C-alpha cells in the first residue's frame, strides 16, 4: 500500500470469493485471557504464554468463533465488504442483520497478515457498522475466542466491549478448552 495506490473498500463481488478464501486468518500471541469463575460471576485475567501461541483455524471448523467461515461470507443473506490493494483482496468482513432484535452480527472479519496494523480492519468494521445502521440495527455484536487477544484488542479500539461469554461453545472442536467471548457496541446514525 502506497499513498499513490490507496486501498479501495467496496461490497464484495462473486469473483472475489477465491481471494477471500485465500486470506490467512491465523495469528500468533504471547498473551491470552484466562476466564476466572467466582461466586459472583466471571472475570478475565491476562496471562503470558511462552512459547507464543500460534492459532490456525481449520477449514472445516472456520466460522465457529467469528474468525473464519467455510463460505467466507458469500452465502445468501450475508453482506460482505472487501478491502482491495492493487487488485488483490487484502481483507473482508461478513455480516448479517438479525431483524427481530435489530442486531448486526459480525460473522467474520479477516485481514491479510501483510495488511494488519494499517487500519484495514477498522475501516472494514466501520463500513459494516454503517451498513447495519442503514438497515436499522441498534447494536453490533461479535464472538471470538479468549486466546485471540490481538483481535480482542483491535475490537476494543473499535469501540466494542465485553457483553458475555460461553465456556461450552467450543466443546468437541479443535478449540476445545477455549472460551467464547461476546463483544458488542451500540450503533448510532452512520455506525
């Protein structure tokens, strides 16, 4: 990405599917959030891990934690926005609106490792939230795993806060032992 060649953000097209599927959503972290249960509820505690944890989402389970998706958001009823750098998709966000409670659900967001830390994820999230707002959504909601601290930090910078967790969601999957964390943010006019 150079100043002469800015990243272009637009709605995904069917021809983008192959490039969307090719985005690597794996991550490495030296910190995870441990879920500590007490008499009055749960708390999150930051814990250092050595060696760093490397998380790769298997193709057949992508989507179980909001970090991946078999169809990568090109299914019916799913709205997908992409970030394109010099003709190559370098990030995307797939969302849907649950009308009964006017919630925008961030089903998946991924940014190529070459473009992380450049604001691509934030721009995609802003576009997704604006889309939700246009459709009358009042809240944006997402789910991720407690070990995806890089994403959690990014979501918090984007205005999301913790709103719940599920200690059983990943049972029987390759993510067994991890905790699903739910995050949300209020949407105003324009997301």
